[in-house]
C-alpha cells in the first residue's frame, strides 16, 4: 500500500519552496493546511479515508464510466471494500486497497460478479 500515492490522489501536494534563502518542505493538504512531516495514514483511519479520498474515488468512477453500468460508484467501492474485509483486512485498509486499485486502473470498475 502506497500512502503517498493515496495522498496525491486525494489532492495532497509535496511542496519545496525557498523562503529567505531557506528551503521549506511540507505537505500541503487540500484544505490549505501545511504539515512538515507527514500526510495522514489512510490505512489506519476510515474517517480519514472518507474525509480525503472517498469523494475523489466516486468522481473518478463517474468520469471513467459515465453511469453506463448497472452498479453505482458507491456500490462498486463498498463491494471492493467488503471483499477486502472478508479477506481479513481492517475496514480502512480494505477501502484504501479498493481506491488504490481504482488509481492503478484495475481491470474494470465492476466487481466482476457472475450473475445468473
């Protein structure tokens, strides 16, 4: 799991800038907050995932598929999260894995269930 990949997907930016001949490095959060050391650990907090990543993931699914699917983007993400939880992963990690699959392109947005 690449936490920095999730951060960049969520709109976090690593900034390096000079201020009076001193190099300042920090993470710029989407809300404009600056942190010098870290981004949130998404895999440990479901609240953090929903705050920073959920809407971006839904938007990415909407852009990719334009509602031309039987399932909604919400159902797709929850199904992927549920699959990870059934495999023994904690909820936040399961959601992060589902979002990472989306970032990486995955096979498809659907969960590839056979419907008979």
